[in-house]
C-alpha cells in the first residue's frame, strides 16, 4: 500500500511541475538572436527595466508608475 502511495505521490508532483512549466509565458516567446544589430543596440539596463515591468504586470502589482 505504501509503495502505491509513494508512486502516486511522486508521479503527481511530476505532473504538477510539468503543468506549471508548460503554462509559463516564456515558452510562447522567442528571444531575438544576440548577433542581430538591433538587439545589441539596446542597453542591458533598458531590458532589465522591461523585465521588471512585465514581472509586475504578471504579479498584478503594476500601478502605472515608471521606475528609473
């Protein structure tokens, strides 16, 4: 009985992990290649700022303010 419980528990946790991975937004987008001149012209600070804004929107904390 305990063997079945252990197997069911571990498999259920694996399924939950896979579902969480497959529902992430990052899987729907492709980052542009680093060799593209348009990408290398963007400053890393600007990209970090964009990531912060997107993270806040996903977490529901974006209040319309723009951090510098």
